C-alpha cells in the first residue's frame, strides 16, 4: 500500500495547516488538516456527520504540484 500524497494548501490564523489530496483547477481545497496538536485529520462522513476525523493511514507531505501528478487514490 502506498502513501497518499498531501500538498500543503495553507495555514489558518490559529496554526491549523491545510492539505489537499487532489489537485483542483483554479482553487485550493483542503480535505486534510493538521492542528497544532500534530494530528492529521481527513474530511469524512463519520459518527458526527461530515467533519474532520483522525487519519491513521500512511501519508506523505509533498512540496509541489508536480509531486502530486501520479498517485494511487
């Protein structure tokens, strides 16, 4: 199983880092976030409905969109 690749999409004023797992044309979206506690979370439908839930699978933070071109989703 290969790691999902995440590209940093920005940082919020409270220090939360935003990451995207897919490239979207013309906009930055974040389906992953990491709070100041260092826990990576993924946007998903869980026990509280759609929300960010802890992500426990392997991931890799990449530094450019070129690194995102090919990945298994």
